C-alpha cells in the first residue's frame, strides 16, 4: 500500500512516484541485491569519477544514499515509537563534505550500504500496521512512517538511475 500524497511533503513525490504499489519490504530487499550487483561493476578508479565539475563522485553518491537511508530510517524509528519531537532536516552537501567518502574503498561503501539496508529491513519488518500509519514532523513537514520507507527505496532508485545514465558514459 503506497502512502497517500498527504502523508508526505510534495517534494518527496519525485521518489515515491518511481515505485510500484507493491510490498515495500520486498522492493527494498530486491533493490539491495540489484544495487549491490550494479555498484560492483564500477572499478575503484571509477569510484572517484564525477561526470562534471562540482558533481559528486560515484563514492560520494553511494555515501549520500547511505546517509539518506540512515536519516529516513531514524525518523521512521522515532515516529513508529510515538516520538512527538520534530526531527531536523539535514544538509546533504555538508554530509558529503564531511563524509570522507573518497578516502574509502568502493567495497567498503557497498558493504556499508548493504549492512544499513539489512538492519533497516529487520526493523521495518517489526513495524505493525498501526506503526506504519504513525507520523510526525521532519524538516518542518508532516510525514508518515510508511512514506519514509518508500522514500528510502525511491531515493536509492533515483540515484542508481543517475549513476547508470551519467556515470557509465566514461
């Protein structure tokens, strides 16, 4: 069951709209495997490549996917547990600057991405239907737990598509 448009800020429709109305946990599990397979096609040298001046490297894109999944999963945890405090936004470019992704190996980053997804799948599977319907405020916008889970999958799909279209041209 896909979240309704009122369950999240309109900005996130760019990610949620990329996904079918199917079992989101199955989508996340399948995505984990297909993304890992795809990302392993990049060589270590290609990991440091960016397609244009000022654009992120392949390693930084992977780091951004990891950071975003962690932030969205934390929000999902908070709201599923009934948290009433508003959750702050995060400045993605600051995370990239301070993430040291280009100092790491592709293998390390891909392993971390898989570990984060595996841990999140275990957590998401524990959520009851009631928990998925809960929500709160994040980045000054109302959002529901189910929408956060869909955002994780759609966000990764978006960036994997960019990697295929813009980074494999090299």
